[in-house]
């Protein structure tokens, strides 16, 4: 793959309710921050990708409604309905096509304005599933059950993820929900849909993010600290929950295998310095760690209990606080990429991990992690 | 601007999107739902190549992409592959009063699981791998809720 770099990033604060900003205001803020970070003007951006979801926005063609806010006039624009990691993938392909030099990618979400359970219910099949009332949390609970029973993963091991990530969030200025928690407190939080308790679930969030990708030659002109895309892949599993082995991470394993091969990584446990993954629920961090090859299947809980994934561990996972500490859907995956870019640059601030050379960002799309997108980034082309 | 904000609450528009919509079940879905309604029987389709029996029935095998033309009658009992007891009632979504559960159920004769509701169980009675049976509605309309819910099969280990 021709080298492509992330040359600018911007995130709004993640909040439970961004009342003072509408969608477009959030997109404008994130875009401005990414441009300022890159030291670019909007004229130097030659195409734009927006990422949004119509149901969440409560309008059709939601992507087009924010074009004014991300400087798209007279530019080639296109849109992705899905997680930010997939939108950024599309942007990457546009730059790789050779037709574009710089691409601005924007994602926005205001969970505060809709009803999350009703909207996520609508992702299920209208003939066979939707009238049963299933939603994102109850479907995730079905996955958590199968995963935890198959491998003997305890609720306490899942709770550790929540304790760790909410704790990490104290050092991330954009995080919504830093919490000083104990495993006992997570265990004592009320069941929503067992085995998932309130503190196993990510919050409803508002936020927007933007990043700028550039071709090799442009990246070197724009910044002294380009973050290079070393490997990237995505892979999809079955849509119907009953068609899948919900305890299996086969789609993630395949995406990771391809991304590692592209990046020339043979031993991710040794070669990766920091991970930002999509922990919409605490158990997901354990599953995705396994799928990414950092431990054997079913061993994610042990890896977490050992402290290796803590901020001061051998492999810090979600030093930003992850989605558990703020989950603007579709923005969340883009934030994982942005956090990794900041880590590689050494610009992550208080939650900077020391000596990061290679980072992994991960996003999901569809119910219970149907599809996975893996990004490997580093400081050298 | 800052002074102005001190005395001004942000204005929030309220709305409700309500768009009538229809979803055709298609020939495969209609045959399935009609059999459920008129005969209280579940049907699946079998892939001619990998022989996987899909339930709900599928026009094509998602695994190998062959067209599934064989129909297979399934049992109305099956194995519970996963479950979650819902602890928070949602006025617009919850299909039954609490406590109810969601389950993924692999019916006898099927190779895939399907999603449905569980009710009429005791606390702690549900288990992965346990046997459950369908309870049909008296008045059936040709939709997935013609099955009221599944419940544990009584008196069987
Ligand atoms: Zn097949």
C-alpha cells in the first residue's frame, strides 16, 4: 500500500447533552480543530467524507445536512452510514486512488436527541425480529451470556474493564464519564438485561470528530508528525444473531489477520504499544482483545486481571477511557483512530502512553460486533 | 454573546417522526408465516450444497450463496442457545410485562438459532442448553408474534 498519513485530528468534548451546539455546530467545531491541528485551511482540502446515521439524526440524508459545516462547497463529497472507522477507510481508499491528495473525514452524533432503545430496535429485521422489542443492550446481553458461559468469564472480570476505562477517563479532557469505581460498585449496579449491568454499558453521548488524511507527498509538506496508516482491513459476519456463534470473533480475527499482514506484524503482543478498541460494553473489550490476537480465546478476562491492559501495563488498552466513558455512536470509532494518532505523535496529553511506536484502533458496525474494522498506525512511513 | 447566554435557555424543538411503512415478507417469508398461522408449525429452508437448515427460512444460503429451495418442517421445541432476562421495562418496546427474557432458540431440525421471547419461567430456571417450547396465540395473524413466547419444557431434564 502507498503510504497515507493522518495529518490533522479534532474532537469535540463528549457530553451527555451538547445543548449549546446543534449537529452542524459540532461538525464545524471538530473540522476547525482538525484543520488547525494540521495547520491547513479548508481550501487545501480537496474532498470530504461525512459519517452519520439518519435514524439517530432524526432526518433523511443526514450526511448532506452538515456539508455547510465542514466546508464542502465546490468539493467532491461522499458519505458513509456506519462507524467512523469504516468512513475513514473509505477516505483512505479515495486518497489511495490517486485522484485526491487530502480528505477531511467528519462524524457526528447526538444520542441525547433521540431514544436510543427505539432507534437501535430499528436495526433488527422488521419481519422476524423487530416486533419482539430487541435493542442494542438486550442483544448485547445475549452475546455476553454466550461468550461468558463458553469460556467461564466472570462478571467480575468484565467489571474490571469498566473500572479501568472509567478510571483512565480522568486523564482525558474530552471524556464524558470519568468515574472512580471498584469492581464491587460495578457489580452492585442494577441489571438492565442480565448479565449486563448499568456500569457494563456505555453512556448515551453527543459529540463530533474529524481527521484529515493526506497522500505521502502532501503529508510531508503539511506536518512534521504524520501518522502513517500501516495496515487496515475490515470483515463482516452474519446479520441474524442466530446464524452466528455469538461467542466467536471470527470476523475480527480475519480483519486483524489482514491488517497485521499488511503492516508486517507477526507478534501483535510484542509489536503493538497501545490499543483503542470499541468497548460499547465491558465484555466487548475482552472479546475484542482475543479477536485481535493479544491472548487466546476466552483469556481476555485473565489478561485484564493481570493488569497488562492498565495504563501502566505492558499493553495499555483504551487509555482514553474508551466508549464506556463516552460513546457518540459512529463518532466513537473515529475517536479510536484519533486517539491512536495522538498516542503515536506523543500528543495524547495526560493519558499519553510512553514510547508508542505502533498503535491499533478498532471499530464495529452492526448488532453485536457484526463487522469489524482494524487500523494499525505508526510514526514511520 | 456571553452576557446574552446568561439569561437564555437553549431552545429545543420537539417532534415525533411517524412514517407509515410496509415490509413485504416475500414468498419465502409468507410461506413461513402462513404455516405458522394456519398449522402452528415452524418451517426452515435447507441449503442444497452445505445442507444447513436455516430458520427463519432464507431464500439463499448466506454461507455458500446457493439458492435454498427445500423446505423442512421443524419442531416447536428446541434448545436455548442464549438468553437474557430483561430487568428494565420499556413502555414502547417491551412485548410483555417483566419478568420476560429474550432467547436464541435452535428448534429441533434447524441448524441456526432464532430470536424470540421467553416467559412463564421461574427465576434461575433458564439455562444455556436447556429445552424450551413454543406457546402459540389462540388468534393468529400471520406474524412472528403468533408465537406468544417460548417457555421451559416441564418435567424433562
Ligand atoms: Zn450453503
